[in-house]
C-alpha cells in the first residue's frame, strides 16, 4: 500500500524534516519518507515504521537500524481476514474479562474491535501486532486497538483520552452520521504525539483536541494559541 501524501507530510513534520539516520535536514537535503523495515521484508505503512530520511540515506539503505522499531513477526502465510478478526476479538474479550469480570461486553464494543482489525489490516498492520494490541487494549478497556500498541503509559493515557474526546465531537459535528477515517485517526495520533514531545500538558492538548473535533480537524497545533505554538516550536 502506497503512503498517502497526507501521511507522508505528517511523518516529515513529525520528524521536523530531519533525516533520522544521519541528521541532515531540509532544505539542505532532499527529504523522503522511508520504511524502517522494508515492505519486502514485511514492513507496513503504519507511522511507527515510517521515518524521514534524506535522499542519499533512503537510496543507499539496505537494512534497518537495529532496535529502531520492534521486529515485524513472520506473516508470510497470513490468516484470512475473517479468521484474524475472530482471533483478535477472542483475545480482546479474554483480556477484558480478566480485568473487568463483572462488566458485560456490548455488541458495540465488539464491533469497534472488529472494525479496527479490518481498518488496521488494510493499512498494513501485521497479524502479530494486531494480536498483541488486542490483548493490551482489552486490559485497558480500549476498543481502538491501534493506540494500544504503544508501550509508553504516559503517551497512551493522553492519546487515548484525546482520541475519545476528538472522535466523539467529530461524530457529533456530523449530526451522528459519520465517523472519521482511519487515515484521519493516524494523523491525529501523530499530531498528539508531536504535542506531547513538545512538552504540552494534558489540559492544553485536550482543549486543542476539543476544538479540532468540533471542526473535524486532525492537526491540533492549528487550534493552539499562537504564543503556545511559538514557545513549543509547533
């Protein structure tokens, strides 16, 4: 699956238009978006596997940087989407009930889990990562399994809360007729990560996310005060 222009730009902006391999930056060096784990070796188009790279590094790179991203598990003979969806739903349910045994699982929760599997598989997430994400999401009572793959609890807590607020307001702004696309969700995820890395506190991020959701925007820096953007370099 080709990386879209919107996602390509967001990756470059996330990495501040600086090569993650050698440190060269635009405009001194032409910038590209590179798969850390090549597609031919099982790499995906998920933002965690995409980095900014200058043209020389992108052209000459033959292997990944050890430890830069988790190794992609072998999906050389992937299960069918239906089989994988059933498996992820089961893993999510088992994890959820192990923590919240007295709470009833709703059909809406299960459909959100299954919808997430279909969407993230289409975007290139590996079967193994979907399985691990489902278990972590179940432990946290989250149904949006894409966010659950993140291991940093501080990042996950803020991003999960921001996503829930943003998605709810987005949905309300359409008179409860449409949800944001998965590409928009990933762009929001990148934008929130950038804000966290810039040092913004939780309440500032949530205020910006609220305005973004109401306007159906994905770049929360567009909804920050000019002074805050300048101070944080956003």
